[in-house]
C-alpha cells in the first residue's frame, strides 16, 4: 500500500489499521481452529474473514477515488 495515501487520508489509515487488526485475529483463530472444531469458532472465523474482505474492498475503492482526485488536481 502506498504510504502517501495513508498520510493524505485519515479514513484510509483507520481502515488499514482495522484490516491489520483483523488479519492478526484471523491468524490467531485459524491456529486455534486446529484444536477447536466447533461450529461457533467456524462462524466467528468466517465473519471475521468477510469483514476483513469488506474492509479491503473499501480501502481499494478509497485508494482509487483518491488517485482519480489527485489526477484531476494535476490536470487543473
């Protein structure tokens, strides 16, 4: 990820931080899932992965929007 965009946009940084947090939690739960095969742990893991993916999509969308705004500013 471009660090310049993180400095420009606080929302993008917040999403990036939340995504990093979820990434750590998913890794922990994946390791824990090797021992605990309950349906509750599977549901939690799936929910975290879906949330992480949604945040990743939001970050990509925001980066694309920032890039187009920056490109338009350079034209003017």
